[in-house]
C-alpha cells in the first residue's frame, strides 16, 4: 500500500518510510510547488523518528535551494499559523497524527496554509519520487533558520478569548503535541487547567492519542468524575493536536457535531449572516442551530483539504468535522484546537448553565453512528445501487459518496461513502425518531451487505 495518501503521506517508520524516502519527498515537494529560493516552514511532532526525518527533509529542501524555517516541536495548528503569519511559501508538518508510535509521515501545504491533497499534488509528488534514485545533484543551496512561533501563536489564539468569568478545565495531552498547543493557555487567570500526560513521549505510553476512540477518553472522564464541580469540561488532543475531543462537566462525551453547532452559534454573534460548515455526517441539528443563530449553514464533504477549499470559496468563519477537526477563518482557514477550547470556554463562561445543559437541546434526533462494512464487491457498485434505488423516493446527491435526503417527507437522511484506503463502505444515518432510524439503518445495511 502506498504511503502517499488522500490527505497526507504516512507509513511505518523504518520500512515503508525512511530518511532516504523523506529526502526524495522533500526534493519532489520543492519541485512540485516551485518554492526554490523561497521559505518553507518545517515543524515536527515528538515521535522518536521525527528528528531524523526532519534532518532528511530539511536537507532535501536545502539541496533544492529552499530556505527552511525550523519551528521545532510544534502542533499542526502552529505549523499552519507559522505558514500564514510568516508569509512563507509553504509548510511541512512531520507527524503521523493520531497513529500509533511506529508510524510517521508529513502534511504538506502551499503558501497561506493551503493543503496539498492526493487530488491536488500528493500523487504528483509520488510520481516525482518514483523516478529519483537519490543521487541527483543539488540544484541550489538553501539555509536552515530556527524560528520560535509559540509566543506569537499564543497571543494570536488569546485574542479569540472573551470569557465572562474564570473557567477551569481538565486537559489530556496524551504525551503528544497538545503540550505545545497549550502555550495559548499558559499564565491565564480566566482559563486555567489541570493536565494529564503533559510530558512529551513519542511512545504514547498511557493511551493512544486519538480522541475519536472513546476508550482513550476514560482517564479524562475519571479525573472529572472523581472531582465533581471542579471542571467546566475536559478536552483531549490527538497526537499532532489538530483534533480535539470534549467531555462535559459530568465526564460524558460530547458528540463532535454538537461542538460544531455550539461554536458556530457563538461565532455568529459577531459575524451575523456568515457561512459555517458542517460535514455531511453531522446531525441535522448542526444545520438547524447554525440557521437559528442567523448564519448560513453549508454542508461539506469529509476531509480537511476539501473543507478548507469550501470555506475559502464561501468566506466561512468556521467549520467543524465529525472527526474533531475545528477550522477557523482566523487561523488561516485551518484547525486550531486551542481556539476550539477557548470557544467552548467562552460559551460556558457566558452562561449560568453547565455545559451538559447547553448541549441537551441538541440531542433531538437519533443517529446510527458510522457503520463500516467490509465488502468483496466493488464499493462503487454498491454506491451506484443505492443511488438508483432511492433516486425516485428522495433527494439524492453526490457531494461525498451518495447522500439520500428524505428528511421532510419521511424523517431521515443517509450517507454512504467508500473508504479511501480499505474495501469498506461507510454508512451514517439519522432519523427524527429512534424507530425511523433503526428501520432505515437496517434497510440500508441490507442493501450494502446483499
């Protein structure tokens, strides 16, 4: 399986991904983007392979005549901020995100923190790498300059805060780059926090750095439940801190599309009429909450590169993804987990109600959750069958996979998508009642698994 993925480059370090390969990728990235003579931000996470991979990538850029801005250990949101604020010609984040310790990789951007995806360049870079033998002579001589952006990033994020009263939060850094992201909270009187696993350790010894898996939230939940009344909420960051998962003051997990609805509503108070995006797997309540707050609710397909493009096209102030990515126009249309944390703190501080009460109205409808089916049939054939079957019964569209919207007529919607990396078909479905959801869930699964 190729290390060149739909949204980034990622593989097992030492076998699929080595320093030699990273050197070639760096040279290919420079050639593809045309940044020779320019400046490229390069950051890295705390994985044990990241330092040597950084050295290889930096050498590849230097040999292409690119000047490297080394911002050191940093979160992915900080790398996006550095790209935009330093007016760099591109950026590279060396990370495997939430993957386990044996993985590594990189996320590539052009100027302005515009991501390079499989559709917009990663596959082109792969082709350039394939024809290299590693002995190509340098075409230029670049430089490496260390730059610390943590203070500027912290000040940038703090401008986003407007807390009415002090808020105390529990944070689980999972020994990853949330530790760097937390510079935005240091020395604050209005937003204070207690930490779990606040020491860098690329082995992630306590639990995987992936808040999408609820078992990784158990320690955070236990901390909150063992200290009733102490915390306004809890937040857990993934390995490179571009995703965040939240739990309320009782330790209950908050669905990520509920967070999208809450933050959108708050931001629209100062940006009336603005667009806010929710991904097409989100509860219908996200759309309804954005509209009720005076915004323009807009549906996005899954994947950060697509969402960021749609945000730029529509001048959106915010977007939330069901995977825990939260995108802010004010962070160069990119993720900032620190901004998302401040956003929830702003909301809690302005209300007399606890967070659990604020999210209760959003629990209106009934969701299936994402159901994955492994199939020996071509997933594209299954999607074609779903489209044909429901075309006369409901609104069918193909923003990402096949979506079927019978909300007004029958009280349900569904989305069926293919995995980018596995022979899987993914179903998400929601109903106005539990009975409707269960009936339609089973109907769709019967078609998918027939």
